[in-house]
C-alpha cells in the first residue's frame, strides 16, 4: 500500500484524511497523465454521501484545468463506472465512494481503461504529485481547457446491460432489495421491475448521511426480518456503492459470499461454464465452504483478502468465478470487478433454472461458527508484530489444531486489526478471539 492509496483507493474521513485539495490534485494529475498525446476523457460516478458532491466538483476542476473532459454519471454504482469505462473507450474512470464505511468517510477509486483498478505505479505517481515531488503540472489554456458532460445515458446503458443478462423472467417472484441508502437506489429496482419481479424495496431514501446506517449488506438482520415478515422468495442487500451483495433465503437465513460462491460455482460447473472447475476465494472463506466443495469436485484457490487479489488470480489463471465472504463476487465473463446487482441476478438464474429455493441450494454447506472482531489501533504493523500478540495467536492456533483456525490481519482501508476465529462452537470462537484481543489491549495498542 502507498501513503494515500490503500487496497481500495484513497479513503478516509472527508475533510480530515481526504480533502478537496487532494481530490483537485488527483484530477489535475489524471487529466495531465492521460492527456499527453490526446484530449483525455474521464468518467466519474459517486455514491450518496454528503461529501461526494464536494469531491466530484474538486475532481472536475482538476481534470478540466489539465485539459481533460469529465463525463458525469451522477449517483451510480462502482461496477457501473467500471463497465462504462471499459466499454465506451474512456481513458479512466473515477468512483467517489467509501463503499461500506460510515457516511462521514469517503474515497476516490480510480479505474483504468480496461475497467480494472488503477495500476500501483500510477497511484505512486499521483502520491508523488500530491506531496509536491513532481513540481507543478501545466495548466490548459484557451480552447484546451476541458469541459463537463452530463452522462446519465451511460448509467442507463449499464442498466440495460444488467437486464440483458437475465435468462428468464422473474414474474411472480417476490424479491426484497435493501439498497443501503446508497448507489443501488438509482439502479436496482429499475432492473428487477423490468424483469417482472414483484419488487419490495427498503432503505432506498438517501439523505447524504444515512448510507450504510443500520441497513445494507453490513446490517443484514434488517433484510432478514423484512423477508420473513413479507413472505418473500429471496432478498438481496447491497453496500454503499453496490459492489457487494449478501442474500437472504426465504426462511431468513443469510447467504453470504462463501455460500454464493458455492451455489453459483456448482451450477456453473454443472453447465460447463466454470473454467478449471475452480472458484477463487480468500483466506477469510469458511472451512465449511471448502469441505462442501471437496464433496462435489469443486476446486478452489485462496488469495489475500481483497477483490483486487481475487481478480488478479482469476486473470492469471483464466478462472470464471471468484469472490469474498463479504459479498464481493466477480463473474469474469460479465464484469472486471465485484458487482452486487449482477451477483443477485446470477443467483436468480440458478434458482429459476434449477427450480429450487435458495435455502435448498445452500443446504449442503455446513458453515463453521466464525467470529470476527475489529480492533482499532494506533499502528497496524506495530500491533500485528508485537511479540506478546504473536505469542497469543500461536497459542490459539495450537489449541484449535485441525478443528478450527485463527486469522489476524491488518485492514487494507482502516487503522484496524481484524481478529477472526473459526471453531466448532460460538463459545470457543468468543473465547479465543477474546484471548487475543485482551493481549492487544494489555499492550496499550488500542485507541478509543
């Protein structure tokens, strides 16, 4: 990771960590970098945070000052920016979002012309420019100054693309959508209505401060209760920028990314659409997923946490499906990034084609109890490498043996250490997570 750019762009509290000056300089650099031999075209999307407008205008000012034309998708999803960038010949795309983070955070995610996350070497150059290590860049003059273009049509084309992926009508299916008061509010209902579903929508009234607040994929209990209370066939919850999807079956049970990978991977394997009969997972995936995969001949790869690493593995090995427990799922035939709405459509395809409920499709996976606790620390590396913390981790690993595991890692986007334990019971998970967290606290590494 760089000084400003983490695993998912430049992210932090608005006007505290990430400022309009930063956004202006990112725009200035990208407009200059991509416009050295032609007039650069950059497409921009944003989520519903109050600060997203502020950063949008700062980015546009920087881009146009460097001579680039800025095309505005307005409120839209991260995957839609990726889709429009790669299909409509933009030099790069920018998404203004902090994904599942609280409303007061925001982020700038840059997407290259192929729809992938920006190369690390280009991010490093942006950081050098922000820190004044490159000197000043030339300003565009006269007719060379860039312009801004309203590009809502690009978002509409993306909606049409999603609708085209459905293999059957959703007629008579009662589908719940939790839009997290975020980007999905502008797209998800339109897609499901067009496909004939009886669409029930919650958390679809963003006000700039309620994105991800007690709703969406990070607060799945809200959708669980809604699906049960309204006797729906299935529910889908998205995060702030809709690149994640967590599902809920007809009984109110949570179908997380691991179960989605199993359901879709098994279906694609049966239909000869799963290259190498392999799904790509991360080290956070549940042991129960792997045991279920072994039984049906599904192979799997394991990567570091982050859809960036999942996608790199998929590209290198030409795999079709990969993702994270958190609901970042990538279908490489259709997208270059996680796409929550697309993922929900792929789940609907399996349900309709196999004529089975979501609960039935998931019943073969017996998930191990898992507990994840986030610990906010002053310095992630210092906390992770503290000798007494490492000793505590080793002690838990030895106690669990082959009947579970412990994973302690640094967050890629926050000043947080994540302590995760899988074990035979919830009580054991809580016991062993508590042991490690107590040591982190005793060493004075935690900040309030």
